[in-house]
């Protein structure tokens, strides 16, 4: 039987300190950028860059453990907190998504999604196949795998960033914002399927018809299940909670719990948990008995706490010095 073992004292102390430092710095940087008419997410990411190996972490390495994780455990713990931020952000995005509007804009949205994945994929393929020298590859004999990975990576959108920018600019409920989110999610879903295929190739699996069809069938089944049986079950649970449960903030607990449940289902199918969270957000937003004051509470939690930390953590991972070589600059 697995034994629960708490993280070491020093790692817990480091995590608490890092969240405090990153949260305050991200909010301050976000405020500065907002005052210049820019989305606050830019400042939040740059807050992480500020503390990371691109700036203070390089100038004052003794700060490692203060804002930068000092151990693998600290890094894993901070990564989990960041994942919560992305999940809350995609939950809010799902709640704001207007399916009837997207259906009316289907042709525009699908065209945007198609262009948004084809152009970066083709560009990445050409770059990886013809412009990356052999000595930069881990295995020059497997260039095709590297090329497909690079092309796929360039095709995937940064949905949390897109969502946050649209929210900051108050465009989420506009036609343009809804189309951008829908196109981004389509691109990311296709990208995650491609990534699963490339990962299989990298591990030595042969790429056949079944390996291509299987993830398509799985994700289609997951979406169909979510909007049929899943939607019915969620409606039943909402009605029960509305009529029988007396606890305070009962819907807040229910919505967050469902978001994590659908995220775990998505992850168990080898897709990003953000896909499941986004889908359940759409479903909940369409429930007639959904209380929109709950969405306001979720937005407060997401925008004031988890989202700034998530973007600051993303900035921590950036190391511009790794790119400041002649080879990389030329590429």
C-alpha cells in the first residue's frame, strides 16, 4: 500500500516563499503594463523572467530557493500550483464560451483554425528538416522525429495566454474573441494528437493507421460523452445541489470539483487536462440553473491569485542566455 510522505520542510518553505514572491511581483508588473495600455499578462510573464535565470537568477545565484526552485521537489510543487492557475483560467474561458455564437461563425473559425495550424506546421517542418544543423540534434539519424516535434510545437497555441489577453482586453464575449478561442482550442486539440503520434515515434513505435486513428476516435468519444451523458449527469447533480444542499458556496465547490474531474479524465486519455476543464466549463455555462455570481468568485480566485502565479512560473523557465549564441541567433 502506498505510504503518504510529506515533502521535506525546506521544500515546503521554499514553495511558500516562491509563491509569495511571484504573486506580488507578478501583480506589480501586471499593474505597470496595464497602465501603459498593455495586457497585464505580459507583465506577469516578465515578472518570472525578472526572477529567473535570464536576470536576477543569473546575477545573484544565491536567490535560488527564494524565487527559483532549488530542488526537483520544489520545481514539481511549483509546477502543480501553476497547473492550477491554467486550469482555473480555462474553466473561466469555458464558462464565457458562447456555443451558438461559435456555430454561427463556424466557417470563419474553422478557416482560422486551419490556417493557424497548417502555416506554423509547414514552417516548422521546413525549419527542422533543412535549416537545423546535425550537430544540434540529439540523434542526426532521427531527424524526421525532431522535425515533426518542432513542427507540432510551433502549431500549438498558448491557450491560457490567449484567454488572459482576451479577458484583459474585454474581448472574450465579442465575436472576434469567441472565434479566437474556438480556433485556438481546435489547433491545440489537433496539436496534442500530433504530439502523441510524435511521442510514439520517438519511443520506437511504428506509425500505422491504428496509431493515427486511435487518438482521433478517443478524443471524439470524449467530447461526445461530455456533451451527452456527461452533460446530463452534470445537470442532475446541479439540480440535486440546488434543491438539497444547504452549505455555503456549494456551487463553487461543485464547479471546481467537476473541473478537476474532467481534467483528470482528459489526462487519463493522454491529453492535456486543460481540454477537459475547458469542455466542462462550456457545459456548466449552458446549465439554466448556473449562478453567475459563482463565476465572479471563480474569476476573483483565478485572476487575483492563480493566474498571475502561473504566468510568472512560465517566465521563470525562460533563459535568454541559451539563445545568445551565433548558431541559435542565425536559426
